[in-house]
C-alpha cells in the first residue's frame, strides 16, 4: 500500500512514511496539541484539550509551537478579520501541523483579512482541511488566502476561495507543496483601475501565484479564476508563475479559469542596482493537467526576449518551459491553446504528447520546432513547427464532468506517445507500458 507524499510529489510506502515521521521518539513524546474553538473557547483557558480550547486566532498565532506540535481548529467555527500566522518552524521529521477537529461537517473557516488569512512564515508547516476565504465582498481574504514566506511547507486538502491569490508563494521560497486542494472562485482583482488611469496594471484572480522555486503543485481542482479587467477584458489564472523557477505543475483539473498558466520574469532592478529576478524564470514543467471550460481563453502563455524590430519584452525571456501530456479543450470564441511570442524558440518552450483543441490557435510559436507527438484540432491557425504531430479530432468523452476529456475508443491520441514522463495519469491509473505505448494527453485510455 502507498500514499501520496506532498513534499516530493511521489508515492511512498506507508511503513516508510510512518518511520520517517517517528524517527525522533524524544521529539514525538514532547509534541503538544492545542485546540481553538471560535464558539466555545476562551483565550484564558489552557488550550490543551477540546474542553479548554482557545477562542481566537490571535491567541493561537502567539503559541510557542515546537517541532511535532499540532494546532487544531474546531469544525463549525468561523474566524473573520483574524489572521492565523504560524511563525515557528518544525522539522522534516516533525513538522508543525495545522488541522481540523470535531464532528461537525463544516470545515473551520478563516476569512476577512486584508493581507492574508493564513500566513506560513516558518518552515516545515503543514496545513490541512480548512476553508480559507469566502467568495464575497466584505468578508473575503482580500489579497491572499494563504501566504507562504517560509520553505518546505505543505498546503493540502483545503478549500480556498474568494481571494486575489488563493495561495501566494513569495519570491525565494522553496519546496512548497500545494496538493489535493479545491480552489473555487478566486476571482478578486487586487488592482483594478480604469484604462485612463493606467492601461496595464490590472492584476488578480489567481488561484495560485508562484514567485518561489521548486514547488510541487499537483492533484488540485481549480475553478473560476476569472474576473473583469478594464485593461484585458477578463483576467486571471489557475497558476501564475512570475519570477519562479523549477516548479512542477501536474495532475490538476482546471475549469473556467481565464488562463491556465502565464509565465513571466522581470527586467527591473532593485534600488541597489541588482536584478529583481537574479535567477530568471526557468525550468517550469506542466504535465498531466486537464484544462477546459467555456470561460478559459488560453492554456499556456509564455515568452521569449523580444519580437524582431520591437522593444524587449518587459516580462521575458522565460526559459525552459516544458508542456507535456496535457489535455486541453477550449471552446471560447477567442481561445488559444499555447502561446509563446516575443521571439520564442526551443530555448523557451518544449511541448510533447499533448492534446490541444481551441478556436483561434492551437499553438503559436513560429520559432519553436521542439513540438512532437501532439494532437491538434479545431483552430483556424497553427503556427508552430515540429514533427510527428497529428491534426485530427481527439475524440474526447464529454459525458463525465468529474473526469473531463477522457478519450473515446479510436482516439488518435491512443499509443501516440514515445516517452513515459509520469507513473500515473490524471486519475491515478498506473502508466507502466503493459497496454502499449503511452497515450498523448492527461489520460491513459483503458483498453
């Protein structure tokens, strides 16, 4: 038997995982559990049992948490306008765990903070089973649902909604795992000004905003990251990567987000003359994602350094983006599957074993030739080189909303691939070569 390890993005044996979590009996014996209950708690109480629970997140945030400690929030409780800030750190063997307790069906709700409803400033913190935010003006997490400003943190099995950035991973933060969460309607714009004030400053509606590095973002469902913009008509993204490198975005189902992902760097310099993005934005991998919904206008938007004869792209170049084994079906009238402009070449984008169906363009990148074993369909234009690509109806199964874009018998995507990039498809089905070559797209067809 195995379980999913959110830190590494791999399956590990249960016994091995249990051993790793209990390698220090002394720390495990010393670990404490604290309880917080917004309805029945009291900050004057000890906080060490459900009967003596604290009441406020302010009290909980001040707790001297140590490696292995647990902070449990009562189901059915709501905290509005209070931030849960974890500034202490655990260790890899003994993380600090924040979780829910109790028998009520409703998750604990943290909402209504202007900066971030939950702040993970320490390292080796794990956050489970909360509702962060409410998708309604006046009570939402106005900027971030969860802000990550420490390394090696885990955000898993939460409902995150209503923010400008559901999860925000700050620049320089490494090894954040964002796994098995539901992101719903993170559709707030943090900057929204009329075009006569500024015609290129609107920003927001991100489910996940990644400025950090080496993140593992997988097995999430992401819906409704789309909002009105004066500058762009609509704006938003399921996963926005700006300044971040070597992040792996995989096995996510994304529906009705304005864009699945957009990548960019910054050419700006700090006051001391140093670059604001010293290591650039590079090496980000997108694989086994399902991207669809009538509101989605693009799957991936990235960029090279500059178009010939034009000024350098202020947010380019983005290097080494890999897009493989993704299933994309976009029906929006303006939809484009993959866009790589500003002089994009193979140094900036590689795409293989995808299925891309769109209306305007399936893929744009006139200088890209590292595009192979993809299925393209439906668009008026295709402006990208490559080999062994197929232009044909992918025969998506559109009858199962829970598992969108599965393949039907006879799909040209079946057995089209040549390289096994993952051990599991989007459903968790093993990809082991027992039924022939790997399929293009996010699903292995069950022969």
